C-alpha cells in the first residue's frame, strides 16, 4: 500500500461499469478531485466531454478482452481536471482478475508541462519559418 501511496504516477482502477474503485494520491493531485469524490464516480469525469461517449465504448470493448497495453502504445491521453482545465497524459493499461470480477488498472503520467513546451517550440518554429519566408519574399521583390 505504501508503494501505491508514494507512486509518482497516477494509479487508478475501475470496475466493468466504469466506476473508480481505487485512486492514489497522485491521481488526486493531477485531477484536483479528492479521493472521496473519485471513489465510486465514473471514470469519464476525468475526460473531456467530447471524448466520454467514445471512451465508454472503448471501455466496454476492453473488458470483453482485457489485456496489457504498455506505456506509449497508442496516443497521448487528454484528461480533464476538476475545474475543467485540460491535462495531458500518457497511460499504461493493465487488469487484475479477482473473485469480485475483472478490474482495469491505469498508470498515468502527467505530461502537461512537456506538451506545453512542445506547443511553444512548434509555435516558435512556425514563427521562424514565417519570418524566413517573409525575408525571402522581400529579397525576391527587390530583385524583380
């Protein structure tokens, strides 16, 4: 249990119906929800509204054939904090079978800061390319 409490990743588990049955302190920190708010809530509260319906279908499909999905397979995860601002993550899925049924377990890294840096770098690169093309057009127009 100490491992779960001190993990640097958000770790949460859901049942077949999508109810959160376990959430560690890092999940609370990233989501800004308390443990009491998370436990028993549907996992979709942590997703942007535009992705909730598709996630429900994906969850149902996952539970028909549970499997381990390593970190980095698939795409980055878009999440939602309590105050509705977005969070970016990368997750790994696993599952555990118990006498009470199958439970999905997600290990989530918050990559929001990295995504913001990537976005700023992309904007800077676009601006640099635009400035370069402006300079090229000025050179061409002075020649012609």
